[in-house]
C-alpha cells in the first residue's frame, strides 16, 4: 500500500463511504454474526440521505490514496467523546489506515477537552481496539433494524 493522507470527508463522498462500510461488513464481519444481522447491518448503507444526515452530525475523517480516493473512514461525536464508525476497505486492511484514523480522532477529542474516548466495537474489531489501548467495559446487546446486535463497550483514557 502506498502513501495515504487523512482529511475531512466531503458530502459528495457519502456513496463511496457507504460502499466501504458494506464491503468491510460483508468480508470482515460475516464470520462473527448471523446472516440476518448482517443483512440488517448492511441495509443501513442503502439510504444515502440517512448516511449524509449521520455524517453531518459527526466529525468524519477519511484516508485517501494518492489519487484522493477514499480507502477508509472513521467518525466521532465531538460533544460526547464517542467514536462512531471506523471501516477500512477490505483490500486495504492491515496497512495502518484504521490505526491512523483512530489516532487522529483521538487527537481531535483531546483538543476538544475530552480526557477519554468511548466506542462500541463489533466483535471482530475487539482485539484491534484492545491493541490500541482501549479497555473493555463488557458487552451490550441492542436492537438494530429488527435484529439484536452484540458489541463491546470500550474506553480509552489519557
């Protein structure tokens, strides 16, 4: 993987980011979740207006290649200290994109006066966050598009 840059996501990239989300879930999460839950999870990406609305409520960063094409994205809620989504194009995973975006999101939270970052991790991403200094607060199971979705609640303090 060549060099990449992290920048703010643009509204015109919503469809591209939804595609990253869909491919990452389909490839990386399939061994961890039921097909019914995966279908519910993937259904969220089908509505560009819903995605645009969700991005306008967060601070979203994107990792782009030399051609300025998105390969990964992550977002956070500045008011709450909550990190939301973090997804990497499956063919680009393992090249530091997710780690780089996570570090930038943490810096933004620190600059906003937060002394910690909270997130809910999919089962398949649990070790990723543990290896980056997050502690598990246990699991939570919540309804999501008609299915029950189990995640780890995690926290990192600085």
